């Protein structure tokens, strides 16, 4: 949360014996308040300078971990209390850290989850339909009176390191997406957040694809190899540009993205991928149409690939991004984590 993740092997893990299934959630009696655990990230954009009401209820247990190394302890305590609802107060990066740290604790038996959109980017809550003003009491009330949305996060592990931890998140990108993330940080400094920041960085990415030279990092992308499914079938390449490079790779399990974008076309569910070869300027001019979900003629021949896969491997010579944070070059296996139920209004 406070420090960057650079190596999967450095991810904090629960101490021996504090693993999934260590606790059972008790059945609530009629009229009894639910047991709630809250992970509050004081560094999230929407929480800066704001105090959190810690006296909401004796059934509400609040943890304020200073960095992600403290998350396993907090989540293990929540599991021992048998919480029925886990509230994540923070942005997409906080969600990634909580899900990653909680994977070994909750396994396939997670409590219901609610997310309060307090980060610079809140793509998950856009997908879930959570209003920007949603607060803790709203989330608790929705546990019994709201709805549920089910999503499976992306699950990533280092393909050649069986001892490394798995990382869970919702938006993965590489190539010029890494540059776009850096541009997004600049947009944040200028006061653009959420959908506005997505719109600014998308426009800048398209402009670079249109006007930058062929050796510009935005157009050149990154050397990578993508193999699909358990059979490791190489992803098709249009032959435009260097066949060992992709200008951009973007993957997500979300079904609605900020700024009304639909980069996956008609694909809605599961693990979805869009990849760009080193496309021509003429094709780059069509990107706004494709990003908004409209069909263009012969997309694969033009170097635009939209597909879904239950899993894939990514071998890349450059950094890639997961929920706003850079991970090192290497070979990774990418699939889907456990199905999680999110509480929504």
C-alpha cells in the first residue's frame, strides 16, 4: 500500500498455520448486527486529511495498516473474528494489495466484499456501479438490503518461480499502456482523476500512435510473447511491424470500464485481452471508434486483436502494469482467481 511491489517473492505471507479455512463465519441471529472488517488506507487520495469514525459499532473492526506488510496480520485477525463483510476503503491499488494478501487467508471462502471508492482511480467501483459518495454505513446496510455482483480477479504468478506469491488485481497492461500509466500520474498531478484521467491518458495514447515516429516507445511498444490457454497457443500476429513486439497489451476481468470505454468489443465476461501490433497511423486513427466498442473492418489484419482466454502466459522484456503499479520483466502465468461477491447498492 505504501511501498511498491517489485518482486512477487517479496509479497508478505501469513505465518504458518494461518491459512484459508481457519475460521468459520457464525450464523447471525435475527436483528443481530453483522461482523465487519474494514481495511482503511489513509494514503488513498479520497482519504487524505479525513478522519475515520472508529466508533461506528463494536461489530465493526477497523485496521489501518501502514504498508502492505501489515495486511496479512490484519486480515488474519478479521478471519479469526469470522467477519461477514470485508470493506476496502481505498482505490484500485489498495484492492489489489488486500486481495493479494488475503488469498492465502481466505482461499475460496472469502466474506462478502464492499469497496469504498477513495483512490485516484476506482475502476473496480465503476464496474460495480458503486456511487462516489458511498460510505461505510451504506456498505453495511447493503449487506442485507443491497445486491451482489460477482467477479473473478486476474491472478498472476511468476511462471518460473513456484515459491513466489500470486498477485491478484483487475487491470493488466503492457507496452504503451505502461507509458500511459505514467501519463496518468501526470494527469493526477493536474487534478484529473477516475474517468477524466482515463479520458486524458487515452487521448494522449492515441495522439502518440498517430504522430510519433516508428521508434518512439509509444509506437514501438515492448518485446513480448503471449501464449493462450493451457495448450500455450501463440497469439496471432498481423505481421505489421516486428512480430516479436506488441504496441500494447491490455487485459481485464471487469465488464464496465471508466469513461465508457469498450476496448474488448462485444466481449463482456471472463478474462478478456486486447493487443495491438505496431499498427499503421491509418489504423491508429480508427482507435477511438474501436475503444468505444464499435466494429471496424478487418481488425486482425490491421493489427487489432480482441479475444478472451481462460489463461495465458506473458513473457516480456519490459515492465508491465497491474492496477497502476509496475512489475518487472519476466515470464508470468496469468489466469483468474476465486469468484468474489461484491456488495453493491
